[in-house]
C-alpha cells in the first residue's frame, strides 16, 4: 500500500489540527481509545485513514491499531501514524505519554489540500470530531487552521515562538485560529463569561469546562476579508488589552503574504528558479516568487572578444585538452548518482547541476579547501566541455586554469573563472549559474 505524502509537495496549503488531551492510563487501550476511533470513523468525512503504521504498515482496522500501539510502546510513550492511499492526503499521528510522565493523548492531523474543506458541511463534521474528542479527553488546548497561516502566526507555539511556549506554557491567548478549544485553566484566565460571549460563528461550553470556539463556517476561506474580520473580533474580544485595528492589520498582512504570485523569471534561468521556488514552504512561496521575479542575474563578465584572446602557452595543446576532459569526468563521478544527466554533457545538465549545488548548499556544506582544489576545476572543465560539445567551441589551453578559454563565435569564455565565482556562496550559485553563462554564450556564438 503506497500512502500519499502530505509533505511531498510544498506548493499547496493544508489543514492542521493539534490536540493535547488527557486520558486514563490505567484503563486498557482498547476501552479507553474506543470513543476516539468511533468519533474519527463517524466524522472524518472523505479523509478517513485507510492505513495504520507502527513498526510496519497495515490496513486500517482496530486490531491493527492495538498491534501498532503495542509494538511501538517504549518506557514512557507510544506513537503511531495514520495515512491515506487516495486523495486527499493525510498525515495523522497519535501519541500517548505514559506514567511516570503526566498521561496525555496528543493528536496531530494534517489533511491536504486545504481546499478540500471548502464545503460548510465537511467543516461542520470536522468541528464535530474535535468536539467529540475534546469532550471525552479533556484538553489543555487544541487548534485547527491553515498550516501556512499558522506558520506565519508563529505556530506550533500556539501563536508564538516555541521557546516562549515552552517557557510560559499556555498562560494566555496569543492567537485565535479558525477552530480553538480552550481548556478550563485558560477559560478561567480570560473569564468564562467573556469567553462565552465571544463574537464568533460557534461558541460552545463543553461538559468538562473547556470552550470550543470556531470563528467562521469554512476554513478554506480563512484569508478572505470577512473571515479575517471575524478572527480579529474574536481575538480582540478575548484579549481586551490588544488594539483591534492592529490585530486586523496583522491578519490582513498575513493574507497578503499568501496571495498567489505568478512567476515571471528571467528566461535564461527560469527552469532553475522554478525548482528553487518548489523547495520553498508553501507559506513562503509567494514571497519567494516575488523576490525572484524582481531579481535579475548579472551579465556574465567571464569573456573577451575573440580577437583579444590569450594565446595558448602550453607545449602540448592536445594533452592539455585531455586534462580538461579528465577534470570534467571528476564532476561526472561526483554528481552522477544525484544528477544522472551529467553523463550527457548537455545544457540541461548544467541546470540540473546548478540546482543540485544550490539544494545541497554546497559552497558552505563542504570544506573550502576541497571546493577550491577539486570542485572548482571539475566544474570549470565540465562547463567548458558543454560549450565545446553543444556550441562548437574550441579550447584554448593555458598553464593557469583561470586563463584557459573556450572560443565560441566572436567571444572566448573563461569557464574556470566562472566556476570560481560560482562556488563562493549559495547566492553565488544563482548569480553566476552555469546555465546563465551557457545561454548568453549561445546567443553570441553567431
């Protein structure tokens, strides 16, 4: 059974629920967790897990759950995962903390895409699921919201950074999300009467003293002006020390950061930048696209007019060319597993190499001495070979590698100089990409 991976693509938002409740560790799991799974099976409309995973993957069934919990059991905890093999994707984790720790039932649910929850009825059933869980397993806190917006808000620290969360606990309301369950301690801190009078789509007191609060009927449109207004009103009501206009402005700024931006990348490096953007988390995607739309790769300076080329200064030009070929083979040996296209000595292989070096943060993740002595010569030689094989270039060998040139049309290019600049930093991999130099050389060969 191949499960869908919520995190395989970073380009799309998803719904995230975090839930921390109490349970009785002295009761058999089959009995204590029965209400948990009954509620899941009743209300997980369209996103019910079909796979449970402990030490190994099994088809969803109660027997598989108990088996997985037991085989994952450690001295103080056990945890298992739940997944789906069909759209929408699900990544759900159930954790039990056991004595001598404080007994706690923790659940994280990620359902992708967020757009799956555009229907009011589907959102209503999700709310009912959380209501059932929170009524049976008393919570300190729970929240469900857009994962992207929660990241911008500072979650997983419930609206603040994790260090603050660990230091202070949930001592006050730092953020109001689409769905919230406030435990009795937090309710009393705010004031039960104030909590229950919050202007929101749904406010309900649960039998154990917790309060369930939902700001808007549907979570998929959390960033609309109307939904943000409702979110701001609820937050400012629960935190009268906050300025409503400031709260609303902050929410609108977050919405603006999530508005999709169309890529308009420089054509020479568009394929490279598209891959760079794909590595960005979805909550950072729009900002990253906007930055790269505005960025322009510098014009390559590693060239001279052909009539001012440095003349060969080696005794055996053919042997020098064989040396460049050997250096290029060093790059093939280095990259062939991760970048199979290097066998082709093609323009596309340059883009693949550019992305690989950028993804691996190569200039800062390897020893500088190794980069300068081995990587730079190999990269420069490989770039030169691509110019020779694809643009009809010709090596003009020199004793000093930095002076070695490749003649293409009316220009000579210095591939080793380019490689040296390229390996200075991660940003330099984009500024001095191999792809960009090749495309410019291609345009000038005639």
